[in-house]
C-alpha cells in the first residue's frame, strides 16, 4: 500500500467489476462530488452515457484503489477511453 498527501493507494480493486456492471445496467449510479457532476455536464453526457461507459469497463482499465482517510471507503480508479477522450472513473459502492 502506498500513502500520499492525505490518501492511501493500493494495487487491488475493492469492488467486483461484475457488480459495477450490474449496478450500471440498473441505472443505480450516484455522483458523490460536485466535480464529477460538473465534468459529466461539461462533456454533455446523459445518465445513459455514463451507465454505458461503466458497463464497458474491463479489468485492464483498472489502475488502483485509493481512500482519503483511514476508515473511509475505498475508491476503485479505472482509466479508459470514452468517445475518444481518456477518462478517469472512481467508484465507491455502498
């Protein structure tokens, strides 16, 4: 596990990618911060676009997991390409 300025990072995913696909297919996605809402809006993505992008993630897109404070939930970070733009996706399943 690697620690940085205010966060921890590890090389293994916290969540099942199959579960991420299930939740995306069901439309059960929430944006946890305003930056994500802003980015989705600036890119003119509809909720269905985000759901479809999440469903196309595969294990090769996984980059790392991180959390910002001890005891907080882990975010799985995936790097991929959506509409020819490199994107970073952080997932927290609750």
